């Protein structure tokens, strides 16, 4: 059984700015483009999110939702430096690292002897070192595969951890909303709801053939994902995605 950790920095860009500009602690802040132009929110701290401010939202909309929002222009060179520090911490534990962006990565810790092979203890030690060495917090998900680990890392944010053990997968998946499945956006979710699919348990009641009839070639993926099955390996050479929008 594989042991996969998904580490996700908490509101990364905003957290870096708050660490360096403590006068803004406790205030709603966003990092992104100018509200006077067509700038968008790259990320917002948790105080700002209480007002409905979200990543990829036009900055002008964010200001309307939260008039006292502190808007900070991004410093990607600084974020890259901090990301490199976090990456160096990962490398103390494993070389099997798949970065998804500056602020998140998969780690395969299968077969490691550290902490008696406990992926949970490894994840907690990584989180401790990140906080100690960078002053930033990270959340983590621990599971037998990438799909589940990524979902898990979002459950106890910020500064939390969620472990999904093999014997817990069936119960966890049965009630999981279909919106948590990778690739299910608002449009797809609306279609799925119209067909009576609201949870992964609903999808589990259909065969591959039935799901393929509904969703084409993606139906086979839905069949697996709804059961918590994901055989993708951690790809060490994965190219990082755009730096412009950061959601976590």
C-alpha cells in the first residue's frame, strides 16, 4: 500500500505578506492586481474569505464585498524563495516530490524507515519544520493515493492534517460530495445533480458502462474516483503550473 502526502501551504502569498508585514495581522488582505484596472485576486487570507473574497475574483468585486480590504501587489520572486525553502524541507525526507505550484506538492513516502514508516508522523514533522524555519503554516493530507491525499489536505485547513487510512476509504467516499472530485466544476456539478448524483455514493451505484453513457470517456475515471481509486504515481519531474492564481 502506498503512502502519499499532499502538503498545501495555507493562503501562501497572503501568509508570506502577513509574516513580513505584521501590522496587517487580523485584517482582511488580498494579494493580486490593481482594483483600478482588470486585476484579479491571486489569494486572500482567511479574514478576507469571510466576506466572500476568493481567488480569481476581479479585485474590484473583492473591494465591493470587503470595502476595508488591504490590497497588496504580489512579489513572486519572494514567493519563489519561500517555496524553495519548503522544497528543501521536503527533500530531507524523500526525492519523490511532485510540485503542483509554488504552494503545494505531493510526496511519496512509501517504504521510508523514518518515524517507523509512519506517513502521519512524517507529515507532522514536515509541517513543524515549515513553521519553525519559514514562519508559515501548511496543511497536509495523508492517504494511499494522490486523489485522496489532496482532498484530505483541504479538510482541516488552516494548519491541520487529515489522514485517510485504507480501511476508512469506503465510508469516507460514500458521503463525499461530487464537487470534491477533480474536474467537477459548477457546470458539471449542475449536470450531475440533474441526473441525481450528489455524492460519490450515488455514483457508486452505477456501472462503468452507465457512467460512460452519461459522461463519455470520463465515466471510467468517475467510476474509480468515486471509490477512492487512483493509480497515478508521484511524478518527480512535473512542471509547475501558473503562478498567477493561488487558492489555498
